[in-house]
C-alpha cells in the first residue's frame, strides 16, 4: 500500500462508504452525483478558467458507470455557465434511467456527441481546438482489463499527451489501479479531482510530477462517517462554503 | 400585475416551467431540490457570513411542500460547512420518501428539531440566540388561506420582527400572494432568494424597503427555456461559475 501525505480511502472502503451513504445515509444517487459533478465543474473553473471569446471546447470522455455520470453532470454545469463548450464521447451507454436523463439534459443544452474513436482522435489532432479533456471513464470500482474502445483511447491519450490538451481525471486517472496506482497504461492526467476523499492512487499521482494538481470535491459526508472511515483530516481541509479545495 | 424592474415568472408560469424541467427536461426532483437548496445556503453564507466561535444558530421553518424541501437541503449544507447550527421546525411532514430521506440526512448530522410552536416562540424570545430565520414555509404554489400552526407562526414573526433575527425567505415571503405580493399577514423578510427566476411578488419585496436584499439562485435552466419563458435577462445576470447572484 502507498503511504500518502494525506488520508486515503481504499477501493473497498470507498465502495462501502458509497453504499452506506445511499442506504442508512438516505442519499439518492441523483443527489450525490449532482454534487460530485458540480464539484468537478467548479474545480475545472478554478484551475482552468475559461479564456474570453468563444466558449472553450472541452472533450468529456464518459465511461459506462458512475464515474461517467459525474462527468455528464460536470459537462452540464460547464455548459450552463456559458463559457465552456463540452462535447461528449460516450461509447458504452448505460440503459439506466438516470443516465438517459443526464444525456437528455445535455441534448437540451445542445451539447454534441462524437460517435467514433476516429472522430475523437481527429478532434484531438486538430491542435489547439480542444482546451481540456475530462477523463470520467473509470472510477474506484474499476477492475482490469480495460476493454475496447477505452484501451485504444487511453493509449492514444498516453502517447500524445505532450501534444494535446491537459487531462483532468475524475476521482481516478483511468487505467490506474485504485489502490496501487499506475499500470502499463497511463492517461497522463495533469489534474485529479478526488471525490469524497482521495483514493490511495492519488498519492502516486501527486508524487508523479511537480506540476500535478490535486483537488478534493464532493462535500457531503458528516463528521461521524468521516471518523468511521478515518478521513477527518481531509474533510477538515474545506474552507467556508467552498464545494472544492485544492490540496 | 406588478411592474418589476426585472423579468418575473407568474405562479402559473413557474408551475409550468417546473413541470417542463421534470418531464421533457428529464430532471429529477432530487437534482433540482439539491441545487435550489444549495443556492439558498450559498446566498445565506454570502449575505450573513457566520461569526467566528460557536456555530451560528439558524431556525429553519419548513413547510409541507417543495419550498420546505429546499429549506431542508439548505439546512444540510449549512450544517455540513460547520459554521452554522440549524434547528428545524417542521410541523406538517410529507410522507413522501424524498422528504423522509432529507430529514434522515439531517438527523445523521445531529440537526435538532423543535416539536411545538411554543418551543419556537421561546427560542426566538431568547434574544440573540437565533442569528437567522429561514422561511421555507410556502412557495409559488401556495394558495390562501394559511392554516395553523403556520398562521400563528407567521403572525408571531410579523409582530416581533424588530426584536428577532432577520428572516430569509426562500422564493416567496410566506403568506404573500405569489403574483400580487403582501396580504394582511407579512413575515417581514429581510432577504429574498428567488429560485429559477423572481416571481412577481419579488418586485414588491424589493420596493418595500431600502435595506431589502434580493438574490437569485437555482442556476439550471437552458437558454431555450429562458427564452420561452421570457426570463433571459435575469438568467444572464449570473457571473462566472457562481451558483447565486445578488440582484
């Protein structure tokens, strides 16, 4: 296990905490995902404020699970604020009503969607067009192996990382092992937004480069739960009424 | 109809817009209420930042409908931030699961609840103890007459308004007619937080005194809906990634 300079939540504990919030905690997934996605959008606005003029194009890579849902919510807030222009790549859609609803909300905002990996690559190869990439592919419940088209996508981002826009990872840099960190495939994220609390791989992310930026978001757990999961220190880092904090 | 210095949404239009968001708009009530309640909490933090030391006691008056739900969500955020100490008065509970869940979330945060109007009056008579009162009793679907215990409660607040803490009204000053404004019973709010868009009575609120403060929150409608309901001007007032704006 990695020794972090901050308290972390293992994949197993994170799944347990999420389950607890949605059972005895009486939160709905709609609520939690709304707050998580809003925190992602807020952290992006703070770290990568939009340049003036044309709305900044943001490519949102959406995975099949809850991490993808957080990305969809973040895309909606960014679009609503008016200064970003998100476009989705969401190749493996979940049939669940919540996800269909999140997609419908984005369609109503005229958020576009790329249908093929070739379109994604072409867009990214168009130097300077995309200002930011949101990696909401896999979260803390990810288990290898990575299947297509995600493997090809992450490999492309990895190989081209010095030529393309910065990657902002939601909760986990996709492809990484939640507890152990990097595997043979690295999406090369510039920024990580840990949700609820950092997972062990967040420590490896921070150590992987001086310019790596790490935020915390998803401010919805109470002191008792924080104590139970030994993450009080990290929750205490939030200031005032902020929904996010730069760690 | 009142002529406002800003565009407003009549009771009928507000109900129609809400219905549209939750049908063709594909929003869940959980999502919308979470964002509305968060906006209320954010506006309170901005206008009445907590004094240091003991968390500021806030009395949250919760009505039987959605306006009450917004108050419950606001109370949770205020409590989670740590610098406010909300206490509820929620005499007519809705049996609906969403409301039971919102109450459970507050119980898990050790938010207390007053059981009788006598307790409410005693608390408010204890000069200086309560720093702020949130009026989330009635929203845009309110129709007179006001029933007990709300009538007695609002009368008490009205009569004692210069001796007690400021009242922050959520969307509508309770007791007011949504389209026409004041009736014979006035909760004497110091601050109004209009959700989605101001209702016609908001203009009367602003005109009713120089020190009346008016915020807008609930930033979730797209330009097409704003255009359809003729409230583009008001939606354009939001800045950057702010969830609220002082009007």
